[in-house]
């Protein structure tokens, strides 16, 4: 008797939190599909790392802002799975891809706001919609939010507000997909040392120190602090967690 291997799709899995999540998910014994927007070499390096663990992995190009490309993307993924596994379905979707915007309300342009809504909200909504027909019942959706949906820091009004929208959307997903036993949850990282936003938290010593002082555990987060929690939600041990916001911030701004 062969045991079915679950498959997780991680958007923006070529770097930062997405990369760490993809690696941690593979360590849990799942096969992984990652997407990248522009850096194919980064993505292929992650794929190779996962394959060295003995898990299957593949990377596809996807711009989550380009909603019109989603049908072709889903077909590309399902064709690959059918040809390589004999089954065209996935089990978990991690909506991680995103970009930063640091700007005071007085300076935000309509184009900037539209970009953030397209990438972080419309992209999450419609990619999930397009993938639901090829998701197995009993699987899960993990949407990546931010501590900035709970607390306010100047310059992050658009990002924080859009992530707050994602958090409410996740509750609706959990409610509406319950019939299919598909769970939907939010991971909300605090400030993390990655290249997100140009490495702002990682490279600016002053910002890093401010965050550390505001965090109960006394330091800024690292990708390794986040990916394992995402991976946990892709396991049977998390089967009864649904519709929840899990902040992974070390106790930031308590």
C-alpha cells in the first residue's frame, strides 16, 4: 500500500519567508511547488535544495498582480502534476508573494495603492478561486498577513490595511470551504530580517534596534522563526485549526 504524498504550492517561494516556508514544508515530507516573479535562478536553487531532501519540487513563473495569467498558470501546474504524478491536484496553498510599500498617507499615489491591492488582495482572492477546483478536500489555505494589520506604524497604511482585508477574507474562506474540510488560516509575522522592502528591517540598524526593543523576546524575527509555523499548518497535527490568525512576532508591541 502506497501512502499519498501531499503537495503544497507556495507563491513567492524563491526567497525570504516563502523560501523558508517551502523548505520547512519539504522537511515535513510534502512535495512543493513554488512560484517566482522574476528571479528564476533563485527559484531553481530552492528547488534543488528541496530535491536534495528527497522531495519533489518545481518552480513556475507567476506575477500575482497579473490576474489574467492565472488560468494559464493553473493549467501549467496541473499539466505538470498529471504528467509527473498521475494526479493533477494539490493539497495546500500558501499565499505568500508580495511587495512592500513605505509611504505616508499624504504621498501615496493611486497607482501605488492599486498595485498593493492587486498583489496582496485581488491576487490572493482570485488565485485561490482559480486553484480551489484542483485542491483536494481536507487540505488547507495559509494566507500571509502582517503584524501591521494589528498595530499601526507610520508609512504602512496601505500595506497594513490590505493585509487586514486578507485576514477577514481568510475567515470567509474558512466558513465557505468548511463543507470540503479545507482549512483557512492566517500567519501574521512581525518584523523579520529578510530582503523584503529592500532589506529595510535587516539592514537599517536603527529600525532593527527599535523593533528589538518593542519585542518581548528582545530581537527581530528571522525567516526560521516563521517557516516552521507555516509548515505545521500543512500537517495533520493542525487539522482542527481553522479560521485563525496566528501572529508569529516574538511578542511585538504587546
